[in-house]
């Protein structure tokens, strides 16, 4: 019995790697992330060795079978609950995204994956899950880890580098009381609020924090909790409306993560080249890390 339980716990969890063939940006983008015969180029990264690689979520509860992971705490963070990040501080676009929601903190353990692609249709959509160890203890604090999905190219005129826009924004939950009803009636509309610990969470400050840092971002921040899942098994009852789905205990380190979200844009010009920058970082300090899973 004990041998069976031990084996079951080992195999029924998420796995990560950036060993060959997952050891280059080009392979992860072309053979894992895009899943299509697109023309790509100009691959760049920061913190690749520490925090960018492939994940197998077949036996995990994040909602994706496989994809690309970016982690501020190393790849082992989601398998063992600990790990070391890139140690890189400062990322202009992530810090500007924080400024847009009235937060003025440095970012650390910056992890970035970038590439160009030639558009073959007018729209592009990526599915992702953002998760953090800051949840259930530091919500509505200065430790507001953040993820950005920056898209630039012809016809796009945003405020970020190369006139990029940030596609990592909270969906509009207006008129819905829970995730399932939102899913059934999804309007495809998004707020202007970026995805971060202080924007999508249980809807209640955690630890000893007040709601001041969350209220200053968006007065509707509490309603975004329908997009968040409690993954902290140390405390009951669960925070927010969504307890962890089965199989429980299969993603270590993360005390909470979002439901599968979408980064989408409609308005590409076929045949033109566009640039994507995926960036994640810890805010204020380099402890209690965060991740993004890209299907």
C-alpha cells in the first residue's frame, strides 16, 4: 500500500525540463508553443537556463496537457516548491505595466521569451495560466508579481516598447457570479487591468494586508476572483470561490493560480511580421516566486 501511494505521488504531478530537445528558444516556440507551421525568427530570452522550458501537465490540475513554462523561481519550483530564479532585476515594460495600475515597485528574477512571427491570419490567441506563491499570504501587498504578454508590429500603437500592447489582461466578469456561468456566456471582452497577484486573486486581502494596494488598481478587483483557483492545502476553508480541481496536490509551490485565460488580438495584417515578448517577474523582492504556463 505504501509503495503504491509513493509511486502514485511521484507520477501524478506536473513535470518540467529544458534538457534537449527543449534547450533552445526556437524549439520551444516552434515545436511546443505554436503548434503550426508558422515562419518565426529573432528568438531572444532572459533567464532561459533557470526558468524557461517545457512542462507536461497531463497528470496535473492546471488545465493544460503540455506547453511552455516561464518561472521566476526556476523550473523545479512547480515540482518541488523551491528553486532559484534568474537574478535579473529591471524590466521596463513590466514596470510600466505596474505604473499603469498606480504601483511603482522594482521587478526582480525577470524571465523573458521573445520571438517574431509572420501572420497567416487576422487573429492570434494564446491560452495561459498565471500562478504564484504570493497568494493566500501576500495578496494586496507590495509583493505584486506580474506577467505581461506584449505584442508589437504593423497597425499596433501601444505604450510599451516598440509601440507594443499588453494582451495579458483580466477578462470582463460583469454580469457573472462564477466562472462556469462566465464560461458559458463569455463575451470575449477584456478589462484594461493587467494580470498580477493584486488583480486576480481570492477577492480578499490575505495575510496581514489591507485592500489599499488592490483598490488603487481597480475598484472592481474583488469580482475578478471568479478567474482564480485556491491551490493552498495548508488552510481551510479555501479562499475565493474556486477550490483546487482534481488531481489535487499535483503542482507544488503555487498557493494559487488562474483558470485558463486567453491573450488574444484581432487585427493582424497577413504576411506582416509581428513581435511577441512574454515576460514575468517578482515585484519588490525576489522571494516567493511566480510562473506562467502557456498551452
